[in-house]
């Protein structure tokens, strides 16, 4: 007589029994199939972009739309096709080439990463996630994105678009929390396909779905490949009732003043006197605060005689 056994089937998308592959989650195929048909032809997705092109795009795309990134990205890669090319230049040149993309500290961080790649990795963007994470200016998201998009590895890639898709499709809320939570990371890992190539495709596909269809405002549910599975839609699209979403203001802020000061320095061929910078904003206290902040962030170098320029030397520390 054979003893009976109770078998348990692992939920879709979760690890199966020991040695058994996880069942694919029902979200995977429709989202990836949609991506195969509708993905934008972006230069950093082409094979010729290589890992460096992917890394540059990830720095530039943080809090910046694709339409603004595209021209700067193309100029950047034409001038600095490899990390060593950027590392050989002064960091101020990175700030100058960054133009009006905003959040210019990203340019300094990308320059610092290029220096580290050149010095530590022979000029090649490392494949190892831990080595990527150890580069200056690279956090968990960017390390995972480069490992996934450049090297086809299996990592949970959680940007704002992906978090919004997961919040709606699985959690049933309109928007994710303001800051990424441990629960979101667990969900992302649960939804990650087991196969590396599929996982990398899923990361790109879920991100594209959030960018083009499951948008923050006016999501186009009629075009969504998983509308029939979306917990938020099935619940009647309840309005957001969490903490207020952070709005982005610009006019009249220190950020605007910093941008005006940097614009003068970017356009100058040499050091700029204080008197010229004083003309960009008529409120002296705010102007001085913004300039001090730029110096503190390593984006501007003060010189003797009240002169200023873009940084010629990497910031210490």
C-alpha cells in the first residue's frame, strides 16, 4: 500500500518545489508580447549602444522625459563613445554637455563613474551587479537597470513607471507610495520571471507599459494588454487616498536660480566674474544661496578675484 501525499502547487510567479521551475505569472506573456509589438525604437535599446550607452541613458532618463534626453544622448555618445573618453575630460565638460537636462549633479556622477570604470575595470562597464553598485553615483535602481538592459541579467528594475504598473495591476491602488517600500521590492521579486532573458525582457516591457499606456495621468486602459487582470481597474479605479503626491515646482525656486547661473557658466569660454552672475537673478540672498549650493555640490569652482568656472578637477571625497 502506497502512502498518500499532499501536493501543493506554487502560486504563479513564485518559486516552485525544490528543483521545479516557477510557473510563469499571467502578467508576463501579454506584457512582453505587447512590448514586442509596441516598444519604441530608442538608441540605447539597439545592440550598438553597448553597456556604456545603456548606462548613459539611465543617468539621463532619471526624472527627465525621453524627448529631452534624445538629442543630448546622441551628442554625448558621439563625443564620448567610451567611459575612458569621458574620464579624460574635466568634470566641467560633462556639466557643460549636460545642457538643460536638469539635475546636473547627474553629469558629475556619470563622470565619476566613467573615471572609476576606467581605473578599476579597464574601461569596460562591469557586468557584476555588486561592482556596478560600487561605482560612484550608482544606486540600486541604476545597477539593476544596467545589469538587466545591458547584460540580460535577472534583476528587479523598479523605476516610477514600473512601480505604478505594479501598484495598479497587483495592489489595486492608483499610485505607489512616494518612496519605494520593502513590500514593493518583494512584489517585484515575486513577479520576476525565472529565466534570465525573459526577466530582462519583462523589466523593459513593464517599464515601457508604464511610460506609454499606464501613465500617471489619463492611463489608456483600452490599450492595456492586462486590463482584464488589473486590480485597480476591476475595483472601479478608486481615487488615490494615500499621502499627497509630490509635485515638482520650478519657477522662483533655488533650482531655477541654479539653472540660470549654470547656463551662464556653460556658455562662457573662460572664468566668469561675480558681477556677471549677479545679473541673472535680482534677489541677492537667494542668488548667493544658489551659487553657494553649486559650489558645495562641486558643480562650480570659485577662483581668486571673485571669478567662477565649471569644475576642472573632480570634487574631493
